[in-house]
């Protein structure tokens, strides 16, 4: 036992020596990336950078050195270390094995009582082997965990068979595939590019083969430099000016005051997310020539998992599988059946037998599931930093925007609910509703040709009261509020985006850094020109070719929009035909409420057509976008997103525009109705107005579409994954499936990435703002849907989908411009809805010009006394022919039949028309003026953040100069030579 302890101490000393002095006493360390002992002391404590932070309590999926790695470090430490290892021989092997088991168990234990100080310079989220061994001596096993469970936890499942090469990417193919030559050539070229490959057969399907890909250190460095990936800089700087000291003092006092207040229940506990720590490390584009500038304490953890996956995907996209410039890329191999799938692996299981509060998180995926994707977290803020580290900046920005949009919907929902409740409380006291409900002697003209009979006006009492819920005194105020709300939402989102891009180190990431699409390279490989920015030759698309493709694409867009208008016309024809049939229906209920039946069935048919055409639009938009041959992936996504938005926006809103602005406007008058094809009489509005039809159309489409989208987003992946698991036999072998095979059984992410997710929310934003004057409950419905949508998307990303490729982005792309366009359109449409569709302007004109309060101003409901009778014209039924006598009323401003000019438009009609036009002009100018003023007052970036960004750029330049100077001094000291070189 004493000998074992002696060997343990000697082995511990050798490991520490090999880490602190990897090359012994020679001066070769001055040329490498490792630091000497003094530098390590100077740099402690080393905090991880913004982009390289990991949880401190992860288990097997966090990187740690295997015994082979430790042994390699010992041999690289010099002759003395090698001599000691050879001297111990087999005894040393046993000691290494025992110590490795102890260190692995210590590292995988999620309840370690190791504080933050125990994480030193070797790794960002781990320690060196000696530190782990030292920690294991004082750490006990968590309660409730058996040895068997600890053994399973410590078994790495994301490495090659040797246990030390991390799996960065997975390719899947079938052995029965005939594309053997292409696959072998492609994999051979991947190895030539520096990647390491390992094949493994599926456990559940003998025809499936997995190709595990590992990217070594040298290859990572080479492509990180090509891709301009920003990595943490070695030195840290802090603010020392008086302004920051004052602000920090005020901030500390504010924190102290907040500690006395009740805790915000929506905030996540920092203890639940131990990796969300502030850091002062700066970053710079990685360069192998200046590798000594960067904080490289552990090559295994310097590039995190998402960065490694991005680099491997970059190589896969540009590796050839046949001779020729056009024969390359994993996408084409996926299309021709060479490979079945390609994806980065998840970091392990998202479930654990032990509670996260006592045993900690197993990995990032488990942490995201418990603190983000669980339905019990619906009221909590999202862990955006953790989302970004696992899924990439692009997906992180989507969830940041979705959360910001959902939070901004809260005040809009409260105001809309207030307007609706105001209509509820004033519904019975409304003068217009009273007059309609009490009009038992007024007969309305038939609204259809054959089966419609004269009906009393009081039969529309229910419709009149429901219309008042949405068309009351608060409608104009709410329309103005929502127009201003849209501007405030977009302006403050720009500020929020600026903060996120700074925190996520995306300030200097430019669009020009994106690489050319492989499809573009293949198409225009023969035509090259020199890039005026980089000075390097690149594929070039001739102007005439680009113009021709663009014109064909625009023509295709117009054809598809024409198809939409054709379907709307078909629905209109259906309403005209159904109107006659429902009016003569045998069932009394349907016959009595034939207008409601016509509108309801028309909406349902329109919804089915909308969902069917969406499938067609998706394929057409994909074809037209590929036809244009965009240069970069960002250009492709923007072009595709714009087409999909135009298609679906017109598809969803065309019928709503018809009801709002065309229904009942061109139907004519009794005795002279306009007919479609001289057969079907055009549809009229209900005696209580057209707003009830518009509200019904919006509510049904909005609710049904969001319900259907939620079902398809979660229901289909759940059913597919359940069915896949059901087909797999239940045995012990299945329970031990490796992570790559578990991911293979999951659903892949949508082919178009986040475009479908953004599109759904942007179309909802249109519903919330464009026709909000007709449906004030739209923000409330959107808020309730988005609360579910956030957790539904989170659950889908974490549990039901394969891990998507982590991608970078600085903003939400073309969607911001689309949102601004919707905000402008919302002002115009709400002005027209209030002026034309609702009865607000006719009531206003009557109160000031024709009512009992004429010349006194509009003060209360009594000023509208007699409004209903004033808004109805008279028609002589005897003009219809024999068998008709008496008079009926209809909605219009026309002279009575006994006047000198019967059925001519009256002066009141022109007054109302002039008031409507004046209202539209005043409303638009007023709201646009307020929107512009608010946008001017709110800067795009906070002032303190702007100053901090400028200061950081200056400090980074200073640090790079100091680091280069220090490196040159080391070389001169080690080699005894004087270098008279300028800093490059």
C-alpha cells in the first residue's frame, strides 16, 4: 500500500510537471502555445470567454483527458518523465487505470463540492488529471447513486473507440446504396483535408452505417483561420476610469436595494445556470501565425462543440466526390442518395434519473431541457446565452426576438382587452344597439333573390350588440396605440439586438465574411473575377444572366399571386351560391341564420384552400430561389423568405381584404342590384354592418392556423419518433444505443431552417397590427399562442429534432425590413377599416351635423338618437312587380321614392364620404408623425454600449501589440539573438 501511495505521488508530480513544463528546461516553450509557470500565475484566475463558457458540473460529455492522452503528455515531458514511466512498468499501468477510474468518476459526478477556485488553467470547464485526482480524495459519492449508475455516467459515448477523439459530425449511409465509388472518393478526400473518420454499424438496422468524423487540432486551426472565427484573447483588461468606477458603485448600490425587494419570479436562478458568468476576455480572428496571442490552455476545449461542428460542415460542403469543379459538397451527396443524413451529435441525453437540483446537469442538453424546454418554465425568462452556445447565434437570436416580441405583446393585450371590456360594459347602453333592438316596425328589404323574405330590423339585435364589442369609442384609440406600439417594438428590438451582438461577440462579424455557396461555385466556376475587397479571384455571375433569372422569378411570383386571387374569387362565388341555398334550407336554425352559415362555411373552405396552397407555394418558392442562383447562404435565405412571405401574406389576407373593403360596396340598391355573370346577386353586409364578418374571418383563420401549425410542429415529430421507437425491439441492447444512433432516430430540422419559424410569427404580427381595429383581441390571442410557442419550439429543438448546425448571425435578416413594411401597411389599413368598414365616421358626422346635438358637439350617447333611422333609405316594393306592396328599408344614403330625384345619393352621403377621406389623411399623417418622432428619439444602440465597444477595439489593438512584443522578447531571450522587427 505504501508503494502504491508512493507511485501515486510520483505520477501526480510527473503530470503536474508535464503540464507546467511541457518541454522541460529547454527554450522551445517560447515558440509554442503553452505558457510558463510565471505566466500561469500571472493569468489566474482564468475566466472563460463569452463564446467559450461551459457548465462546471457536466458529466461524461464534457471533455477530459483519457489515459492515452495522459501517457502522451508524460512522454512529451522529456527523458526524465519517460525514464520514470519505464521504471514502474506494469505496476504503473495498474495505478494509471485506478487513477483514471477515480478521475473519471470525479469529473462525471454532478454533485462535486469543488468550488469555482478549483477550476484552473488547464480547461475552461474541466481540470487536469492531477487536479481531478486530488479532488477525488475529498469528494464523496452523491447520495442515491449506485456504482452501476456511476459507471454508466462515466462511459463516454461521444468519442471514437479509442476514447479520446471527440465525434464532431455524423454521416449516415446505407450499405445497399449503389454510390459506393462516390462515397469512398469523398471520404478519402476528407481524410486528405485532415479529418479523421471511423465507421460503425447500426445496432438496430444492419443496413445502416455511421461515419463518425473527428477534426484534429491542426485542421481546426487551419479552417478557423480561413473562416475568420473569433477566439478569446489571452489577456484581460478592466475599466479603470472614474466614470466606470462611479457606475459600478451605483450598480452595486442598486443591487443591494433590489436584494431587499421580492425576487422576480420570471428570472432564472443563477445557481441553476452556473455557466452564465460574466467575463472580460476579448476576442480576435484566429490566426496560426499569432497563436501565442490566444488563451489556449487546453486544445480539447479551446474550440467548443458548436465551433467544431461548423468547421467540419464547412469542410464537408467543399470536398469533392468526383473529378471536376462541380462535383463536390455533402448536400449533393444527400440529394443523390449517397448519404442518408448528416448532423452534429447531441451532447448526450436530455433526461436523468436524478434531480438536477441535487445532482446537477449531465450536459448542456439536459440543462436546456430542465431550465428551458419544460412546460413548467412557461413564465420564466429564456437562458439565451445557453441557447446560443448549444444551437448557435442564429437560433439564439430567433428565440431572443420571439421572447422580446412576446413580452411586448403584454401591454398590447391589456389595452386590447380593455377596449373589448369597454364594449362589453357599454353594449346595453349603446344608443345604436337600443334603436336596432327596439325597431319592431321597420322592415328590411330581402338580401337575396329567391327565398329571402322581409325581416324586421330587431332580428339583428344580437349582431348589433356583438358588433359594438369591436366597433366602439375605443377603436380609434386602440388603432393609434397599436401603430405606435409596432414602432416602439421594432426600435427597442434594435437596442436589444445591439446588446446581444456585443455579449455574443458579433459586433465585428460582417456579412462579407460569409462563404460562397457551393452551388454558386459549381455553376459559375468557369467565370471568375477579382473581388475588389479581398483581391482574390472568385466565381462571378454575369449581369445579363442574373437579370434574366430575376425576371423569370418575378414572373413566377406574379403567377402565383394571380392563383391566390383566383381562389379568392372562387370563394366569393361559393358565398353567392351558398347564400341562396342556406336562405331556403329546411332546418329553421340554418334558414334563420343563413348569413352566419354562409360566412362560417366560406371561412372554413378558405382555410383549407390556404393550407393546401401553402404546400404548393413552398415548392414553387424553393424552385424560383434556386433558379436565381444566390451567391451566399444569407442571400438565398433572404430571397426564399421574401417569396414565402409574399405568397402566404397574400394567401392569408386576400379574403380579409375583400371582406373589409369590397363586401357590400358594389352590390347596388333594391330594384337595381348588380349581379355576377348576370346570375348571382352580389353579397351585402348585414344590417348591423360588415365588421362582424371581418371579425369572424380573422378570428377563425388566426385560431385555426396557429392550432394547425402547433400540431404540425410538435405532433408530427412526436408521432414519428414514437413510431420509430415502437418499431425498435425492447431489449437491453436498445437501452444502450450510442448517442449518434439515438440522434439518427430523431426528426431532422426543417429543410429551410428558421424561415418557417420566423414566417409563422411575422404573419401573426400582421394579424395583430394590420386589422387590429376590427379585432382588438388579436394581441391577447397572439400572446397566449406565443407563450405556448416558445416552450413548444424549445421542446422540439431539444428533444424531438436532431441537433441543427450551429450558425452565426448578427440580426434576424430580411424579417426586420418585412416587419417595418407591415407596420407601415398597418397604419394605412387601420385608417381605411375605421373610415370605411366601421360605422365610426357615419356616427360622428350624424352627431355633429344631423343629430339632436347639432352644433353643440358630441358629448354622450343621446347625440346619436335617431341615427339608425337616418342611415336607412326607403324602397317602394311595388316597383318589384305585382304582388308586392309597401315599403322596406336598406343601408344607404339615398332619396326616398316620393322625392323629385328618387334613389339619388343625398347630401349626407357626400358629407360622410368627405369625412372618411379627411379622417384617412389626418389619421395617417398623425400616426406616421408620431412613429417617426419616436424612432428619432430612440437610438439604435445604447450610449454606454457604444462607448464600451469603441474602447474595447482600442484595448484589443493595444493587447495585440503587447502580446507580439512579449513574444519577440521571449524569442530573443531564448535564442540569444536580437530581433529588429516591426510588429506586423
